[in-house]
C-alpha cells in the first residue's frame, strides 16, 4: 500500500468519524448508520495489512473520546470486528456487495452492537431501547453504496 492509499484510508476514516459524531435531531440520529464502523470494515476487507487491528483500535478510541460513556468500549468492539474481518477478508471480498451486506456485514454490525450492549450493561449504563438496533439495519442497507464510494476512491473492487 502506497502513501496515497494510506492517506485515503486516514481521510476516509476522518470523514466517517465526523459523519458518525455530527449532531443530528433525535429522530434522525436513530437511523444514522455507524459510518466509522463501515469504513473500518471496508478498509479491513480492501487493504487488511494497511491498517489491520490498529485502524480498528484507534478509530474505536477516537469514537470513545467523542461519544463513549466508558473509555475503550468502542475500541474493544471495533478491534474485535476488525480482527474477524481481517481474518476472513478473502472470503468476504469474493462476494458481491449486496451479498456482503446480508451475510457478513449485518451480523458483524449486530456483534458490534452486542459487545457495546454488554459493556454498557456491565458498567451500569444500560440502554435497553429497541431503537438501539435500528442503525445496524441501516448500516447493512447503506453498505453497497458506501463500499462503491470508498472503492472508487481507493481504486479497488469490493
């Protein structure tokens, strides 16, 4: 991976972080997909050696700084997701984007939310609203166009 591609990785991660923490009205905030998680998943599939677990951990840590009630919860969840994706990146990459959205991406987003749900419960900050799970569906729905946009900028096919 050259310097230009690494700059694209960092720039797209920064834009995704901004889109994730940008203040929205409460009715719209519920359906906002986890842009940073989707971006980290994309780069873990597309260039697993470029960022690897480090991009997952530091992106999660940045997300913790902005919106985590417990420092490290997003970093742990995103590191776990990144590990799974890097390990299975060749299988995921061989599928079309719509099939990726259904098979690995949606379950990974659910796993990410389950880890956050467990950590929130263990630390005394439980969020038991069923609306908590809506953004996993919107994240899976937005995966094909998001992957197309990111791959266009990266020069890869996902």
